[in-house]
């Protein structure tokens, strides 16, 4: 089946979803009206409609409207289940966003339960080594650490980090992401020296990149890392 073509009206509506931040000149009723218009004219799964829905969720989250974000995430999962089936990779990805929405709404128990189920399904459908499966494991470790199980979260993140490092440069970005979460979990658990050692690894790797340079702040990624390290050093000294 051919994809619906853009018209001038859909092009004009789609242009309003080209910025990461919601324009301050737009009211929420108008935003939702545009999403409904794109859905009606182009279909729910057209790239322009998907982008609009994704940005609306992001904008709502930035304003702290977590109940609305959760409502949209639940609808997305339900619609994808009905249209494509529970095992479709995009359905699984939408469940990851649902877990994040549960966390944002304060339901950490729900986020942990949903992510556990998601990881099991991802292993079955995609395989244990798939990038989406491993992202699910990282999410689970993070949510466990935040939900009163820091030791289990740290244990899982350590294992994931060791596995990721063993893959070498091809998993470098994954390793850095896991390491970031591991440092956070170790910091919350009070294991400051291990957190510092890992942060020093990150600083050493960041010093070899050319990313994050800003004409006003310089290498802001490195500046943020050094600031974080200073906080950890102070915590280690005091405790």
C-alpha cells in the first residue's frame, strides 16, 4: 500500500514539529490539533506523524506533565500491539518508552516490572546480544538502583560494562553509556573510589575526542565531567 502524500496543509503542520523545544507561541490545544490533523491526513505511522507524537511527549516531559506522557506511551504500546503484534521490534521499543514514562510518573515498581518483562521478550525475539536488549538491561539496572536495590543495580551494570568492554571499539558508545550509569549507581551506593576510577576512565577517553566543543563554554563535556569528579572527590573525603 502506498504511503499518503504530503499536501500543503500537512507540510505546514509538520513544520511546527521541527524544533526540539516547544515554541512558546503555541498552546497545547493547537499542538494536539496538529497531531490529530497529521494522523487523519497521513496516517498514524507516517514519519511526520511519528515525529510529531515523539516531540509532543518530549515537550510534555520537559514541562513535568508526566501523567500525560504516560498516557501517550500506553496508547502507543496498545496501538502497536494491535497493528503489528507484540513481537514487532518497534512494539518492543515503544515498551521501553513506556517503562521510562512509568519511571517519570514516579511508579518505579511499575518501571522495574515492565522492564523485566521487556528484557525477557527482547531476549526471546531479538537475542541476548542485540543492542535493544542490552539497552533494556541497562534500563533495568538503573531502575533497580533508583528503587531501593542499588546493590543489584550495580552488580548488573558491572557485568554489562565488562561484557561491553570485551567487544572492543565497536561497542565504545555502549560502554560509555553503561559506564555513566554505573558511576551514578556507585555514587548513590556510596562507593566513591570505584566511581572515581571509572570517571577517570571517562575523562581519559573524552580527552581524545573532538566532540562537545562550544565557542562560549569550550569543551563543555569535559568541563561537566571534571565538575562531577570534584563532587565525588569531596564526597569521598567526607565519608
